[in-house]
């Protein structure tokens, strides 16, 4: 396992980040603890969850697992704030001071910790001025409850605005961003990656295997398996012929290296320029073991040229829907 600096900070994080979205939902408490233990044994020291994942249950499971194994001190623990935490309450979401401070306290209790190593704003929100968000986060840092702050699915222009506000107001700045990034959507290469390289932002991509597409479970011209997330839904129709052309290339490279397509797609993301740690999100121990196989995969320049031929740099084959991001859809197109 390699370790990389988290943006311009001196903190070292593993080249894979364990995403905890499944924990508390499709993954029970006992299996959550086992997966976390396995990740730590493999050298992963970076865990990412969010208050909205199963409305706090993911954080509870993560907190219990780290208390049980006694390894909280070795972990860079990240969580996020923004989503609706209660129904029928107009103030139970967003990026305003009230919600951020309230949910930080709640996350600390659920995670059974006295600090959050990386606290991230889960989505942009035009209803709250960015300076209010940054001041609230700065206060949490000064209080010792948060060490670093970051964002998820912000555009480069929004992050540039945040740097201007932080500099003008003497506030702690964001240190990293979580964008969607995989071989079907490479838009961040246009602006976000150059921005990150210029201003010292870490990049922690989510969905590096395109929501399971690069596992190979979806096949050209066939109905999607009933136990998959796109079975019977409109989202599944976005996988067009160009997407399957990319999958064909990924599978060919995988056969040459005696591995699986998911490992190739993940290796491509993990070792791309400016990437810190792609987020893996296992639901089962079997999936966890499959993800760890990427540590033995190395892509050559020739492999990357083949992938670029079917997935052009900066291009997008399968965009995310507006509903995924709300009014501030990722604006790299």
C-alpha cells in the first residue's frame, strides 16, 4: 500500500479510501466491522462516510467498529454534511452554520470520537453564501473538533471562489475535493484536475468503477441482472454502445493481466495524474477482497493509450443525471 499527501497538507493517506456508504444499509454491523478490520490490515488508513448514509447509521457502525478494534488513532476519518437528516424540517439540511454545527456534534457522537479528521461539504448549495459555510467550518477547526475540510462534487470555479474567500477573510481553506471520475466520465480533466494541481487540492474520486458497470455484470444487448441497481430503472438505459466499447477494451486488458475489469478501471483511476485516493465502496467481504487486488495491477503507457482511444481524455460517455446533483450539477461539461 502506498501513502500520499492529502492535498497540500502533511497528512498521509492510503492510495485507496474505504467508502462506507453501504454500511448500515445493505451491510450489517458485524460485516461492517469485519470489512473495516480487513481494510486496516491491508494498509488502508482512510475511511470516508457521511451523516446522510442511512441517516447516521453508517457513522454509528464505523464508530463502533473503530472502538472495538482500538485503531481509531491510526485512521484518517472523514465524514460529510449537507443532506436532509429529518423529514418535514426545512432546517435539517444544507450548508448553513446552524446545520453544519448541529450535525458536526451529532457526527462526533455517532463516530465516538473527539475530532473529525476531514469534514466535507457533501454538495454545493446556492441558498447559503459560501463565506457563511467557510466561517462555520473555520470555527469548528479552531475549536479542535475538525482538523481539515473539503468538498464533494464542487466545480473548479466554486473551489476557486472558496480560496478567494478564505484568503480575504483569513479562514482555513478546503484541502480536497471528491468528484465523480471514471472511464465513462472524464470531465474533471478539463478544469478540476489542473485546478487541483495548481492550488494543492487532493482529489478523492467516487464511483471509480462507474457504479458497478466495470464489474462486467452489465452486458451489451442483455437485460440487466435483477439484483443490480439499474434493473428496471431508467438509469440503466444510459449504458450505450460507446460505454460497452470501453468495457470491451477494459476486459481485454484485464485478460492480458489475468485480473478482472473492475481492477483495471480502478487502477486507471488510482494512478491517474493528481488523484489522491479513489473511494472503494464494498458491500460484502468478497467485494472488499476484489478491490484489494488492484494493488497488484500496474497499467503501462500502452494500456492507457488503448483506453484513451475508446474513452477520450476530458470526454463524457455516460453523464450523471441532474437529479443526482440537484441545481448545482457538476459543471464541467
